[in-house]
């Protein structure tokens, strides 16, 4: 019963104001049996739980009351309602939870790693014997994408959270040059603080945990890439020192020519082909 009251209170505060809502009215018995359609901007105690899906963002109101002097899209409660409808930001909300966020981040990692990062690594390390380098480079790239995505998600939720916690609303009337502030009423402060504690703070904590874990994986991927780069075949054509050695070591130069079938060693390296004026002799 307490969970139902809290869920109903969240919608009532968004739509009608804190002053018009009381827990007693939330649990009052139905007074009519006529079929009614719930409004996205208001909630009535006559609705049953099955009639109003509180877990669906489609049924949440698009705007809320208060701060009439502030442009509608700059009111903190409306910014929160807009945020949860934006692409990607809903991945971290309470409806999807920790498991839902982990699945989506894993899908991003796999998609970028397989479809983008590994092909780029394969175009960089074209010779055989560099499979470990390819995997390490692709892993580093995919983890970097996930980390950047988490930072973006946290910045958005953190901004909305700070706006909900604040006792004043900073806004721009028509541009950056005419900013102003509006003090929240007691009803607005109660509603915004309720939204923050119920819906935003758990998301911030979740994103902090994921960001710390992925940051640790990112550092580990850097170490792994460095280790993989140090484990190379005897003839490492990607090592600048090796290329300098070929200039005066005839024996090593002959081995390099044999390995490359008589082609210049820079032919399979994009960087050194560019240094050699586009790959002359390849």
C-alpha cells in the first residue's frame, strides 16, 4: 500500500500541485463504476492501478505546474519530464534499473567493438602475428565509447538533479544576456525534492557506480594495449626503431625484404606510406 501511495503521489504532484494532494485521498474508495479515461495531466483517486500505468513514460504528464514567470521548457520539473523522453537518457531510469542499463551498455560495447573498432584495428595492423594487438585496440576503442556515453548520461541527469534540488530557478527570458531567477514556492520545492529523491538520485548513484567501473576497465584496457604492443614478432614493421635499423643492417634488411616478398616494408602501413609520398614502389 505504501508503494502505491508513493507512486500515485508522484503523478499527482507533477500534474496538480502538492497542496491539492493528500495520502487520504489517494486511498479513498471508488465512488463510481463508470468507465473513465485517465488524463496525462491529472490523476483521480477513482482510477484503479490497472487504468494508469505509472511505469510507462508515455502516461507521464509533459508539463507541470508552477513558476509562471519561467519559460515552460526551463522549469526544473518540465526539464525532468523532457529528459526521460530523450534518446538514451531513459536507459538509466528507475523503470529499466541496473540490469537494463547493463544490457544496453553491453550492446553498445559489442556493436562498436565488432562493427567499427575491430575493422579499424584490422586496417592498422595488416600483417599476421598482430591478432592480440587488434583485439586490444578494438577493446580500448569500444570501452572508450561506453565511458563517453556514461559521462554524457551522468551530466544530463546531474544537471536536472541540481535544478530540482535548488530553491531558486535560474532561467533566461530570451537569451543568455537577460538571465533572471525565480524563487520556488513551498509546493514547488516539495514537488521538486520529491522527484529528485524518488526518481533522480537513484539514477545518479547508478551512473556513478557504472562510470567508476567502466573507468577502471578503460585504464585496464590501456595497460592491456601497451602489453600487447610490446609482444610483437621478431620483425616489427610498425616500430620506428626497426625501420631505422634497416638502413644500416644489411642482414636485417634482407630478412625484411624476404618477408615482404620484395615490397618496401612501409607498403602495409598507412602512416609510413604517407611519409613515403603515398607509397612509392608498392
